[in-house]
C-alpha cells in the first residue's frame, strides 16, 4: 500500500499537482489613515489560503468593532512586480502612487465585499478569488469604515480611509506566490 501511495505522489508531482497551501492567519494593525475605529486586535484577523486550483480563499474576522455597522474589505496589490491585470474575477485598475505613514508605493487593489457586524461588533466575510494568474503578489489586506469606496456609485474618495490593515504598516506586504 505504501508503494502505491508513493507512486501516486510521484505522479502528482511530475504533472505539477500540488496540495493546498496551509491556511495563513494574520492579525490586524491600526489603519493607514484612521486610527480611532474600535477593534479587538487580539481576536480579529484575516486568513488566506492558496488552493491547488490557483483559487485564493480569503476570510476576514472582526471582533470588538463598531456595532451593527458595514465595513468594506479589500486587498491592495503592490505593483512591483505586477503579475497581471486581473485578480481572479476582479479587474484591477491602473497602478497609482500613494503615500501613507511616510511611505510612497505604487499599488492597485480589489474591493472584495462588506463585513456587517452584529450588535456585539462581530462580523465575518469570506470569498474565493480565482483562478489567480501565476506570479508573485505582494499584498496588504484592509478594512474600511463604511462601504462603497472606489466603486461606481460608492461613497467616493473622501471616505476611503483605511481603518485596519494586515500584515503591518503601509508597504509591509504578504507575498503570495501562485504557480
């Protein structure tokens, strides 16, 4: 039986099949622009996992946030390198320069959805993005106060402040390698 399993594993590797990457759990830090929005940083986090079919599963978990409120969730993609013009089903806009927390970077992003918190300030949002084109994506996960930022008919640029981000300060990224 062991020989059969080893042979099957060797065949899978020969044809480029890989197991799903382990799920990565990252905590939030205070946002780029706005630092007064409530959040329990010990219990709040974002999780991501690259699946074997090049789909990227992302889950946002907020605890101790404002009660019964909408928060827009997004991913910022730093443009060096920039693997493609799409992130799965999301069409990426042109790369633009932004300065936050004393750091200037070139980035684009995808608005993924909305977390609605309950009367206790807890809310979750999950999405599967994909398939994602091969390449290295340097990303930050973020959460905004309200909804509609950067979307047609949305709240516009004046309310596009970032309340929570992961992994760290602006420009500190998570590298996701898609093969």
